[in-house]
C-alpha cells in the first residue's frame, strides 16, 4: 500500500512499543517518517530497518520534555523533507512502580518529570509542529492520552492529571486550527503490552485482575494502536476532529 506516498509523518517515542509500531505502519503506507526518542540507538536501528525495505526515515534524538529539543526536532524535519503532514505525539512515561504514592506523599520531582514528558512534551511538540504543517496547507496530529484520561487511579496523580490534560489540549488545538485544515485527535490506549508496561505484566495476579476488566479478554498490542493512529491521520478520517478514540478492548464501556 502506498496511500501516504509523498507525505511526512513524525513519531515521538518511536524506539519501541506503540511508537515503533506506528512508525512502521506509516512507512508501510509509503510515508517518510521522522523517528524521535531519547533512545538514539533504537531509532537509528528502526530507521535502518525502514530504509532496507525501501522506505525513508530519519532518526532525531529528542527529549520531548525539553522545548528546545522539540523545536530542533521539527527543524530537522523541515531540513530533510521540507514539510510535515502527520504527527503522532506519543512519547510518555508511567510514573508508577516505586514512585507510586498518594497525593500528600507524592514526590515533587516525580510530579514534574511526568508532567514535563506526558503533558508539556505534547504541548511543545504541537507548538512547533503547527507552523510547519500550516506552511504545507494543513495536516493531522494525534496525541497519546490513556484510559486514565477518562478515569482515575490512586497513587499515580501525575500520570492521570497529564493524560486528562492531553485531552484538553487536543480539543483546544482542534478549535483553533480546524479552519486552517489541521485536525487534532487523540488515542486512549488501554492495557497494552509494551516495554513500559512490562513490570505490570510480570505480576501474574495483577495481570489476571487487569484482564478481567477488559471485555475482549485480551491485552492490547502495539499494532492495535498503530492502525488507529494511521486511520486518524488518513483521508478516511477527514471529518474526525477534536475527539479521543479509546483503543482499549472495551474497558471504558464498563
């Protein structure tokens, strides 16, 4: 398939998991791909993988929690391709594990780190992506929220707050830029098997309890999200704007 031939997609958090799967999905449809992550070795390996099968990709080492690095990421896109048609602002961290605590005990450094990556990072990326998209006549942005953008869970206040914030930002961008041919949507992954969630799956009891909350009785896979993101960026979703698409096996239906 080459329905995205001639278009350029940017993916943050591209070294593994959902980001990697989405970058490959864009490339398989003919798009040139900008791969951004702090794992420089990972994105370089992925760029080589895409190049070997006839695609085109560049790797740009980027910490999305740093506004200047996000600006440089988009400038690298401009320098190589001269345009940006699609962006998947996906990079994120969990803020769980040993950092879990109730609000009164929540570590301030953990709060800042999670908010910097999961919310400010999406803002920084969007801020610098928009002008390049406008130069090309429009585009499509997809942000990664979470099922925790609709619900809450104890002891992960920063993660829940950030993912709610991503939904608000997504709606604002939709309202501000829809008339200029830019669409902005979000996806809300459910429990997806990725390197970030590996610790979660190592505990069999927690895994079984989580599985019981999912009507489809399976955990998500990165490609489940990749296909949703590519669809939201495609002409098939031309009238879909300002929404968050849950990709959660029915979790939020309960």
